[in-house]
């Protein structure tokens, strides 16, 4: 299983009601979900923070982090 985890959620993210952790069967699905979350948060919901996706060393987790 591949995971997408939001680290250090800002108050904007908490208000968005988006899940802070998701699981996927395929790596590319997890990556796409992480990128979509970053785009949504930066363009439509949170105007104060920038977000980026980092892949963990184990290769099974994509972390969405505030820059």
C-alpha cells in the first residue's frame, strides 16, 4: 500500500475537511492524489501557505508538507 500523509496541517487544511491520510494500491495513484491536494490547497483553499510533495525514503509514502 502507498500512503499520502499531510504533515503539520495548517488551520486552513483542517478547515478544508480533506483527509490527512489516504491509502492507495498503486504508487502513481498516490502521487496523483498528493499533487491534486497540493494544487487544491494552493489555488482554491489556502492562500497563505505553499505546499509541496516529498516522497519518503522507503518509497511507499508521499508527504504533503508546508514549505
